[in-house]
C-alpha cells in the first residue's frame, strides 16, 4: 500500500487531495493546523497530524515512512508580512524537502502557483519555459518562486521531485477566488477593469487533483525535476465569466467600469493606507495585485501536462461553475 503525506490537508486543495488518495486505497497522513478540520479528515480515514511548516523537527518526523509527499501547504494571500511568507513558503518547503531526503521518500509533488509568472502585463499561452518576471508581483509570488527553486535543487540532490503550477483554483469549498468576487459584488461592485477584456484561465479543483495523482503515479523519468502548468484549458474573458457565475448563483451582478491606470493607482493607494494605519484591518479590501489579476490576461499552455502526464480536464468549465454555484447556495442559504 502506498503511504502518502499531504501537507496543508485542512485547506481547500489539501483536503481534496487527501480524500482522493484515500479513495484510491492509499494510506494517507494529512498535516495541517486546524484540529476541527483534522477531525473530519480522521472520520474519512486520513490520519491527521497537527503541525506548523515552521517546525522543522515535526515536519521531518512526518515524512518518515512515507513513499511520497504532496506539498500543498502555503501562505497564500495578496497581503501580509514578508517574514511570514518567507518562513512558511520558503523555509517550510525547505523543511519538507529535507524530511523527504532524510527519510528516503520516493517522490515529492510540490504545488506552486501561476503567480510566479505574473508581471502586470498581458501574457498568453505561457509554457513552462516562459521567463519569470525580473521582479515578482508580490511577497507571495516571490516566496513561492524561492520554494520552486528549493524543490528543483532537491531533485538535483537525488529526490525525485515535480512542480505543478495551477491557475486560479475553484470549486466547492473554495474560500478565496470566487468568494472574494462575491464579497466585492455585495459591498461595492466588481471593478470591470479595462471593460473586462482580460482573459482568465481557471482550474476546477477535481481536475487539478487528477493532475496531482498523475504526477504521483507517472514514471520517474517523465516528472523528475520538471514543472507542469495545469488549467481547465478554457480561458475566457472576465466580462464573459462573471455573468455566467452570477446567473448560476442567482445573485444580481454589480460591476463598475474603471480604467487600468485608475484601478492600479487605487490599489497602490490602498496598500499605502493599510501600511500606514495597520489598525484598519488585517488586509485591504483590494491591492494592486488583486486589481492586476482582473486587469491583465494570463493563460497557460497545458500541452506538456497532456503529453507527459496524460492530463485531460474531465470537468468542463460550465459544469465546474454549476457545481460551485450549487455548493455556494447550499452553504449560504
């Protein structure tokens, strides 16, 4: 029986990965911080390990006896202290890689992000060989870029490792992408930057979990030291996505047109305000980065994943949107 460790197992992605691997008959340990969510995993046959990525000793111990490790855990936010991003995303990944090397794991599947490619400009059909921007878009992207280098260095030191870069994960249980849009719609309306012409690439959660399983099971020579882009392969304009989503949810869509320069300047001003007056809250209502995600096109080429992993998105975008909308209505009355 394959023995797997999934980090970030109490989060949106990690929970889905843990349960899928368990369904496949694997022995799964899920590492996370939330004991309540951990109890739910335990009820589904996943052994829960409560730990912080910063705890090097605990992380290394969790890797003992594991055939493979799927590293989903990260501090994923458009706002926060660089020190926290670095300790969790960079040092935390170093701890995971060290544990895998020390205990002889057969494979490390590292979950990165397409944010490492974002540079405040339209970028279409990006392959894995696409140049990374000279300056990362924010602290999250910067530290996830460092984490990728940690994993690829571990591959060079003998740990079979693979990096997956999803773009805009969504689905039932999502607490970030679409919920942010829904909150913005409710409070002030969604900014339709540049008329909503930006092309958005999305990835339904089940499709990405499929890709992770494929990366776990593929022959080593196909994945070792490799990076793969994963999406639904169905990019569409923001002005096309929003009406579909809100029609399915049954909520009136409220948008307001705003130019790119004005929107980005407002995001920059909001960041400055929250740095100057921390008492305003943990996170600004929007930042230059979150505005940029709506203002610029970014699509990924998934040909390599199709060719080398046999990846094919089985849940089409419209079906994924419907599943999210059904879940959202159930959860929110």
